[in-house]
């Protein structure tokens, strides 16, 4: 009984053990307090912090700028891993960057053919694993298929269907790839491909967001509605940020292509 009374006497200090209270510089809880009571106090602080964030959000008047929700990942780690969700969204953005750099450029070099996927009877392979790619002149790239002559036709088809406006010609085990002049029409075609790639990436982003929100909704019976609302809002903000980054990438690439 005496131990319990001492714990209740130091209840304010127990609250200070959470990351929320430590920011206010309050004292530490006494070591003699039972772990169960300490856990209960931490849970109370957790709910207090989430409730305060929600109240701040809802207090904004109509037409006024609304504060961004910024939940500590540690507070909701039992519901969802927000850091992992953010990494998945950023991976989609990085994939779009790579696609722009590799496949949508008016500056042609041997490297632009490296990762064209060739479908063979043995599986799918990047072109640079099947043939030796070299640039003979600014207007001509050669793909030597001597090591895999049986894949010459499949490689030719992959180059022609790559969306890069290329028309390869076969000479035995050599594939000659003339580089077309950079016309206005070609630039506009690349800009359309950039838009299509961005839309596909945004669809992938929406799938990541939906998967995460569905995971959060599974905890509706275990945590408060306020907590669910705040976590969903955080996920939406992360998705909006990634989508905005994609729009910036598209604007920059379109400007580069169209001049």
C-alpha cells in the first residue's frame, strides 16, 4: 500500500517519462514505481498527444490554412510502420526518376539500350546481357549478338518496340540501330511517354497508400477513432508529398524534352 501511495504521489513525474513530457523538462519518475502503473501513464500521455494533435487540426476555421499532422512513428508502431510506408512511396518516385533518365532522353548513347528487356524462350533478359552494345558514330549503334545468335530476332523486336522510335536492321548476328534525328515530333512523343510513365507511377503510389490505410483500418476496434484519423491523415500527407515530387520531375523532364 505504501508503495502504491508513493507512486500516485509521483504521478506527474511518471508522465514525464514519455517523449512528450520530456520536451517540457519535467523530472524523472522514481525507480520504485511499479512497471504496470508506468505503462498506464505512458498510454495516457500517448492518447493526450494524439488528442491534442486532432484538436489543433479541427480547430482551424474554414478557409484557413491547416496544420500538417506529424505523428511520431514510435507512437503508432503497433498499428503500422510509417517509416516503411514512406520508403515504399519514395521507391516509386526513385523508379520514375530512373525511367526518365534511362528511357526518355534526346541524347542517344549506347547506354540507353542496356536495359531494354528481351523476351527469349529461356526467360527475360536485359539487352546488354545478350549482346555487346557499341556506338560506331553519333548516328549508329551496333548490337553484336555473336554470343547469343539465337536471340537476335527477339532482341531486334525488343528494340523496335521499346518506344524509343528506333528501327533496327539485322545483318547476320549484328543489329544496326540508326539514330533518328531529334525532330520536334520525336520530342513531343517522348514528352507524352513521360506523362504516361508519371501516371503509372502515381497509380503505383495510390496502391501503396491504399494498402497502408487498409492496414490501419484493421485496428479500428483496438484504438480510438482519433488515432485512426490521424494515422490515415499522415499517410495521405506522405502520398501527397510523393505525388508533388513526381509532378516536379515531370515538369522538369517536359521542359528538357521540348526545350
